[in-house]
């Protein structure tokens, strides 16, 4: 049976947006934003702060299991933190070898580690020993740093080190998020490892999903930016795979999306300092614009606003029926 995975997206797809997107439905599991591990054993509260789902049996409010992602480069430190995290019983533990951000890569994390397959093996082997067999252990990789000369060696290193499954973002670090995604390379990785492989990258529509599966040969697909831009993408893929017609009424989708936007806004206001809340809403609305004309209009209306009160008023004017309440004295929690 094929699975749909909700990708981690640093700075955007946090616990609040995970809650909203998984409420629409269609996902088998979600992966958290990375938790950076850099020399210290993190207390359990650090994991729960990034992943509040850990305090709710490791599931989103809609019941979608959450895999927690770690990022770092020191095998022993990552192993110790993975063991600490395992005590919180997440739905899985994932290692990040895919982040292309220069700030992350300068400190030896993310996709820059793909330059050294032997070190990948050391990291994964150490973490494998620390993670109980009952907890699924996975890794996410790109195709390489600048080219694909070591792609297959990296995939073998992760598989031989003991991951239960792999997610492959089908671009190199140097390619960032520029299209196309090289799904044919995911197929090549599948040929050389004996672990389940999920494809990731440039799946924006159900047609993209079809092509991705056909070219990569993967049953499992991870959705990232496409899921943020179209909260109904996973639902439509499920309809497709069930042999049903895709729902194509964007006006009806917008009506369904309005209470989700309202919930997102309320949760953001409860989570972050008031001065930062409008920016979070603008970020999601900007991503929604290609699929919803109403989101484009709402984004333009909200873009110049700076306060929670101003945004509340504008949301009411545009029919998003919620007024967020925020404790200005408390600020961010």
C-alpha cells in the first residue's frame, strides 16, 4: 500500500501547520522540523518544545503519527540524543542529510554530509545502536552536494548503517529547490538498497504525483511545498488512487479552507509573540496564492498590516470567520 508523508519545512511547517494540514486528511505520517544536535544532550523538554505532539502520544490533533527529525554531524552526540528522544516514544526518528541551507551546512549539518559517505555510515550506525528496534528509524538525503557522483554510495551507506527506510529529495544541494526534480535518480537508489524508499520533490499536483511514482518506481511519496500551497493535495491524491474523480472546485475548497486558516491564525497567535504573528500568516497566504485567487487577494490586503488587531479586522472583512485572542503580556510561549 502506498503512503503519503508530510515533509518537514524549517520555519514554516511547524506543529501548527502540521495540525491544520493533517486535519484535511490523506497523510500516513508527518515529519517534524529538524532539531539541531550540536554537542550537548538535550533535555526532553527541548524535543517537546519543537514537537508538542510528543506530549500527545506522538500524534497530531487529527491522529497522524509524527516522526521527529534530528540534525547534526557527531555520531556519539546524535546517538545520545536519539536515545533520549526515544524515551518520549515518537512514531519514528529521522536524520537530516538533506537541508541545503548555508547556515546549516557551514556547521557540518544537513546536505553537506553527503560529501563523506563513510561518515554517514558512522553516524547512522551509532544512532541505529541507540534507537530501540521498535521505533522506526529513517533518513532523508539529497542526491549529493554539487553532483551525483556519490549518490549511490551515500544511499548504500545509510542503508548499510541500519536505517529502516529512506526519503530522497531528488536534487543536489547546489540545485536547491530549482526544478526539475530528478526522479530517475530515486529509481537508481531503489536498485541498490534493500530498504523502502520514498520520493520527494516537485510534486505540486496529482499529475506530478503520477509521474513521480511512474519514474521513481516508489510507492511512497513525501509532499512538501506542494502540500503547503494546496492543503487538499493529499486528499486529491487519495481520491485518485481510490479510482475516484479529483474534486476540482477551487471555490468549494476555499470555503473549506477558511476555518482552517482561522484555526491556523488563532494557534499562531497563541504560540508566537504578537509582533511575529502577522508574518507567519502572510507566509502561508503567499504560498497559497497560485491555487486560490481569494488567498492572493487576502495576502495583498494583509501584507501592509503589522498588528494582530489589524489582521483580525481584515480577516473578518474577507469572511475568514475568526477573531484571534492573544495575551500580549504573555508574548510567545
